[in-house]
C-alpha cells in the first residue's frame, strides 16, 4: 500500500448494522476527519449481521467510500472480528514500520475473551495455527489469518443464524451482565497494553507504537520503549477516542459531541514516533 496522505485519522468500532441508515451514522462522525488526508476505519466498521450479507456489505463499504471521497479524504477499511469477512488488509504499518495499526482482536488468544464463544474461538484459533506452516505462523499475516479462520470455523460449526438487527446499548449491557463476562472485560482492559507490546516485539519489532480498538476503552500506555494507544468506538455511554497521525507523532483525542455530530475534542495524550 502506498504511503497514506496525512493527517491520518484512525477511528474504530463504528458498527454499521444491516438496518441502520449508514449515511446518517457516518454523517455524525465525518467532522472527525475534515481537513485530513486519510481516514482509517480500524476494524468492526460493520456488525456481524451486516458483514455476513455480502451484497449489503459491499453497499456499506461503497457508502463509506463515497462520503469520504466527497470530503476529499481517502478511506482505508481494515477488518476486525465483527467484519472478518471483509477482503483486504487487517493491519497497516506506517512511518517506515514504526507505527502498527490493527483492530486488536489478534492480541487475544480467544479473540474476544468477554464473549460466550471465547473458548470455542480459542480452540479454533489453536487449530488454525497448528495447520499453518511455521514461517507463516511466525508472521503477523499468519496471526491475523488465524483470527479470520477461527471466526469462520466457529460460525460454521454453530449453525446459528447471526442477528442482523443492531442491538441497543441496553441489550448489549444485558448480554454482558453476567459477572464472569464483566470480569473478562476488566481483564482485557488490564492485559491489552502488555499483550500489544509483546505482539510488537514478536511480530513487528520495528514498531514502537501500536494503535488499536476492540476493547472499547480509550487510553495511552507506555511500556519500556514502546507505546500503545487504544481508541474507543461509538457505541455505549463513554466518549469515543480518535487517533490522529501527523508528522512524527500520534495524538489521541476525545470525540466531542455537538448536537448529533462529533468533532475533535480535547487531547488525551501524544506519542512521539
């Protein structure tokens, strides 16, 4: 992929659903990438129910492209666990490899440890990695491929129809209301920075900063000589976090809501590359 025009805006977990008005939802957040050169949708741009409808999935991606093109911005869509069916990249290496951008599901053995299917996902991922040639297994591409394959295996084996309707925040809260699931979320928040640094050291040693989504928690962590930036999605009561890449730094900002629209808000922190 050619070098991306700056500033680069990184958003994650937009979660367009099969029955939502995609253009309306994107209109709410397009203020975040005004005057940017590129906007990276860092995984879970589509919900599972939408991502498994190939024609509707194509239309949603086309809608994203048209809106970004109208704003004079290039759109790059990376796949996450909820839209693993998407063709194309699952990660980006920017700034000569110093900056790694990925959704974050690949950091966890079970992909989404807070899900009821976590054990099945972990077993399926282990199965995928065992079948992989050693050189592939030792690469970032192989690790990403094992996530995609594990999700496919679990969905194929479950034989369950995936819901196409977007859950409300209350429904999501109820579905995660069991103590074990809440503890799993808290553990993921605790473990993610360390897992991200270990991932960089193992699969992308030239990177000194990783930008992720997935865990729905904004923050910046510094471990040794490496940094981890986590953005936050647009579902739930917390304020989203958005990363901005320009020059030799990455800035994490709160997305400030004004009426029905989001604009760049206060700076949470900045990481020098």
